[in-house]
């Protein structure tokens, strides 16, 4: 089997056989690296793999004989996948990343783009409504109820709230019941 230096040299000269041999040699390594970076984004695993494959081909083009090819490839993969991970998780791209766009025609033959639950305008309006509702609820609560409410909407369990607020569990359940009653009264 040829060494990496020869294969990379031939691959730079667009030798498809050399590129194929290199890819087969490092395919498992590339997939393991992709799994490591996409473990929290299973929906995007194929995108991570595409990014890694691009990085593999770019590593061949830009490789210099300074280090072993596998070391250089590893550095390129990590850099590329980390940048891609950061890109898809930026808040400013949140709406675009979650959007599923489809184009259809409604009954008046107007073009409809996207599903309303992913429509950025609808999402912002819903968030504003939730924020307004939360403020209205908090105005009706005592300071102790407000503290429990804030912890509950942050997904703390009743047991965790009891520990944080230094109350017993029954007291927390009673406070949650009072909050629920006030919300029902506010909503009616």
C-alpha cells in the first residue's frame, strides 16, 4: 500500500484512484469525527458528513509536507466541523435553521411559503404574546409565588424548587396550586 505522501501528491494531480484510496483509508476516521460533532444534532448528521467530506478534499488540496497527512486532516476536520456547529447554533440563524419551506398554492392561487409554525413572524408574535402573558401572571402573584413560578418555567421539578427555596415539598405543591388557580382565573 502506498504511503500518504505519495497518495496525496497523486490526488493533488487529480488522480481519481489515489483520491479513492485515501478516502477509503480515512472514511471510518471521518465518520467517527462527524459523530462526535453531530451527537447533539442528529437531524443534521448528513450535513455534518457533507461538511467533513468537503474538508477532506480541501485538506488534500492544501496539504504541505510539514506533518503527517492524518494529523493535518484531523485539524482540518475539527476546524471545519466546529465552525459548522457554531454556524447552525447561532441565535441569529435560529429561524432560518428551523424553517421548513414549502411552496404551495392556496385556493386563490396565491403562493404560500413555509409552514406557519416555522414562520419567523408567527414565532415572534407568539413569543411576544407569551411574554405579555407571563408579565400579567407575575403581576397577580406574591413574591414567593413569583419565585416558584420563575423556577417552574425554567423546568425545575417541585423537589428542586423545594430545595432552592428552602421549603418543604407540600408547601411548594400548595404554591403551585395557588399559581394554577390564579392563571385559570386570569385566563377566564
